[in-house]
């Protein structure tokens, strides 16, 4: 093994953990070998199928050996391609365990989840009406949150998020509507102004929601946003109190439902896309040689010039 590859493997094993690194290698090897075996079977089955259909066929010894060479090349190509697809299947199946059970999941992600939980607490304090939202008040609430003497009220937090979003959307759309009326005073009053208001409120809200969703996806926060919107209240009820959730439980929830999917889902999507490419190329490798053989056998040979001239002289009627 080259020194650079050995160093890279040692670094990867130290970062992931020895057990997780070995399990990942085993998964890659097992699924790669299974894919290669499936590729050999696919190459043999396709060759037999196209021979039964008559796409392959040769009467000379040279032609038969040529077809055997084509079969060997197709089988080897399918084995390599589906072996690559099996490699990505191993990545797809083990990436979640690597992320959650390795040092990434045990050392780094809990710190990120704690920071997210504390950020949610500060945001909740900033949105809560009629309270002191200063830095000192935020530090005091965080201290109580970490100590377990104060817990986040999940339904109230989500309600404040909805209120803030609604107010922000209304302010943006109202400003847009005022600018439109200032630029086109003829729209003021009557049906046209009401039509503008209706279109702005409905279409504008839909566009802002779409923009918010796309921005969350671009920043990698869509999984966390979805988890908070759909699962926070249920998680609070599951951990004991039907309305509030503590620091540790909130951090674990954020890590499990928000951070881990943010890392795992793109890896799995990329692995599936690579598998699709390998499968399509393997299918093409099976069909293309048989189709070319069929096309060559069905094309009539072109007669040479000498043979054409002899044929014309033979077929011409004798003149006396």
C-alpha cells in the first residue's frame, strides 16, 4: 500500500473510529462483490437471451470465437459496473451509522445540537412579548435552561414563530402594495385596488413561502425546520411533560431529526444517482453489442464493381 494511502486510511480510521471504519469497509466489500456477481449473471443472461432471439449467430469458427470474446467483454463490463453500483449501495447503507456512531456523531454533532438548542431559546425569548430581551436576560434564561429549572414551551414557541412570520409577510406585502399604488395612482379605489390587494395577499404569500423554503434548503436547514414544525410538540409529550421540553431532550431531538438528516440525505441521494448511472451504462453494454451484431447480419452485402458488370452482361439479352 502506498504511504499516502496508508496515511489517509489511518486518518480516516482515527476520525471515524476503528469499528465504524472496519464496518464501512466490510459493507463496501460485501455489496461490491454482490454487485459484481450480479453483473456476471446479467452479462450471461443477456447473451443467452439475445442468442435465443437470433441477434447473435455465426456459422464460422472465427465468428463463434468473436462472439465468445464479445460475451466475455460484456460480462466483465457488467461485473465492473454493477460492482461499482454495489460499492455505492454499501455507502448508502452504512452512512447513517458512520455519522451517528462514529466520533462525528459522539463528539462533534452534540456540540452543534447544543448550540442550536440555545439559539432556539434565545429566539423564543426575543419573540416573547412583554419580557426583557437583553443579553443579561438571555444569559439568565440559558443558565436556567441548562440547569433544567426552565424548559421550552413547544406550542408557544411554534405559535410565536407563526406570528412572527405572518407579521413579516404582511409588512412586506403591504409595502409592495403601497409602492404599486404610488407608481400607478389609477389603480386606487374601486375594483382594481381590491383585485390588487387580493392578488398581492394570495400570490405574494405563496411566493414568499416558496422563497423561504428554497432558502432553507440552500442553507441546509430544511430538515431542522420540518422537524421543529412537525415533531417538536410530539417530542415534548414523549419526554414527559406534554407541553415543554428540556435542554438535553431538545438537543438530542435536534441532532436526531435535524442535523443527522442534513448530513445523511445528500450522501444517500448522491449514492442513488451514481447507482442509476452505473445501471444504465450496464444495460447499454448488454444491448449495444447484440444490436450491432443484429444490424450487421441484417445488412445485405454490397456487390463489387466487377461482379456488377458480370451480372449485367449475363442478364442482358443476346443481340444478333
